[in-house]
């Protein structure tokens, strides 16, 4: 069952920047809608509403559309004209090819003073004797009925014989309602019988043969002058197929399809829904056939615990072992311009797994590694992903720089030094002071003889003696013009 949703209305409001509160025209035709709802709350300024070629059985939830001028409900399952009194601005109402049998319900349109055009062609009430005169006399504001002008003389004649025409219309309406009740009971029994015998899918309601224009495939029109029933179209198709194929060679499905369209049925809302559900069932079956079967989930680890090598993204990679650093290095050629947030790295002791935008890359490692000490880096130039994984066994080798020693002169066994070394049990090495390469910083600065080193290492000059003071003061002359030194 299809309902009117906000998303459905908003998609059809592209010309209004997808705003529905100020929408003045909306087209919801051929959507298999089965109920009118939400429109009067979402689109209060609506002026034109297209709802033709749906499965709507009742006119409802449009009474608050005060600005509505045109309502198209052609090719639906409406049986009664009702709930339109609130549409004060309604000027045109199209109910072509519905199931309106209660013709007296048109009197509810008297409140719509601006209604000038009405379409009821294709309804059972249009076959009643005196139908046109009754509608013209009941709705004096009409100017066109079923696309034909209402002349002044015709309106006068309709008003003169209204009483007699009304009695005939009510009698025909009662006969139709009794016949319609029998059709409902028959459709109900048919549904129960099909459910009990298992002869087909259980349906909530039944459908009729939809009218469509000759030569078209999926589009339906309100012009019934050049339309044929869908069953007739299918019968023509089956007749063409029968010419090409013998009846005995038809499959069971084709035979069932042929019997469905050739079975006679009344043109009722139930038969129309039955045809609709039948077509929908076939359409769903075809779509299901076209759909590719879902791929089974890829096995990453077998039930026995064996890890599989997987390369769903089909990326190039290289796996190397660095013996000097005791590590395993995996270089994965990830797409250069792919965002790093789309990568998910999982390193386990025996395998490494990388999720590349939903595709799994998994590789079994040649040795056990330490996941906690592993690192993942990505190149900013090439986009490659570099995984460095230390091995769990062994030690990391550290390179030591060895300073080569200068070769020593070999001494012969017969030399005195050799004999001395040979005779003594313990040999001591002496360093020649002249070969000392260190810099002596003690004698760089010469100390003044008047400077005495204190125990704290602070140099302090000694005060001059009395003889030295007398010697300094012999040539001193005190000049009163020179200010004293402070």
C-alpha cells in the first residue's frame, strides 16, 4: 500500500526549490497511491493537484485547501463525490473513468459556487437515463459537463423536467447499488475460495483492467476515446505468441497468465485492484530475476583457525624482512588520493589486515610479530601504506661504531724488551709524558705575585706594605683644583 510521504511531495517541488509550504501545483499521478492524506497540512496554498491514475477509493483530506482551483482524480476507484465543500475556489473537477454510481452525490457540489467544469465520463452514473439533465439542473453554476458546453436552452429544459428526471435517477441508482453489493459479495467469496484452495496469492483487495492508450506501454490517459482495456492488449499479445508457439508447448506460467487475462470479469474496483496486484507481482518477479544474487561473505579465517590470504581491493604489495632491525615490513600500494580515514589497520601476531574502503586485504606473516610495537605510516607523495612489525623472537641488533687502533711495531723475540717481557710474569704499560695529547689548562694564565689564592678558589689581591705606600706617596702633590676621587 502506497501512501503520500513528505519526500514524495518534496521531490516533485523542484521548480519551487523543494519548498512545499508555498507550493501551488503538485503532480502525484501514477504512484499507486491508495489514500489522500497530509496534503491539506503541508501545502495550504495549493491551487492545482494531480492525482490521476492511482488507486484512491475515497475523496478525503482536501477540504482545507481553500485556494484549490483544479483537482484531477481521473482513473481511480472513487464511488461517491464527497468532502469537497471546503474547497471554496474549486473551478474544475475531473473524475473521468471512476466508479461513481451514486449520482445524487453531485448535489454536494452546490456549495462550490466557482465550479464551472465537471468530468464524469466513464463512470457508471454516466449511463443512467437523464444523467446530463440531472447534473445540469443540480449544479446551475456549471458551464461545461464532460467537455461539452451547457447551452441556455439546455439548462432551461433540464430545470423544467427535474422532478421526473430525479425520480428516474434515484431508481436507477438503487438498482446499481444492489448490483454493486452483489459484486462485492462475489469478489469476497472469490477471494476466500482462492485462499482456501491455495490457488494464488492472498490479496487484500482485487483490481480491474487499467485503461491505457493504444500503442503506449506504461502511460495512462484520461482520454478514453482512443483507449483499450489492458486485458485486450494482453490478449493481442497472447494471440501473437500463440501464432509463433503451439498451445501444447506453452509453459505452466504462460498458460496461467493467458487464463488470467482471458477470464471474464466485471469492471469494478475489486477487479481493477486484482489486475494491479497481478501486474505488480509480475513486475517484482522480473526485478528479482534481474537482481544479482548476493555474494557470500568472504572467508577470512576458516573454522579450523587457518588464516586466508585475501586481496579484495587488488592492490600491489611487497613483504620484506629486515634482519638487521629484526622486523617485517609490508608496503601496500594504497590509492594515492584516497583519504586516510577510509583505512582501518589491524595487526595480529600471525597476520595483518587492512580494510580499504570496505574491501579487505589480509596477509599471513612469515613469522610472529609484536602488534603493540608495530607502526603504520603513509606516504604523502605516493599514498603507500607502510607497516613495520617487529618480530616476537630474537633481539634487535644495534650497530656499534668501532674506532680502529693504530698498529704497533712488532718486537722480536731476541730483543731486550722481548726478553724482559718474556721473563716477567706481569707486564705494565707506561705512558710517556711527552706523548700526552691532552691540553694542560693549568699554565695558560700566569698568576700575579700579589694575587693570593684563597681557600675558596677566589683570587684576592694583597694590600701593599708600609714601605710600598711611602714609596708611592713621595711624588704626590695634592692639587686643590682637582676633585677627590670617590
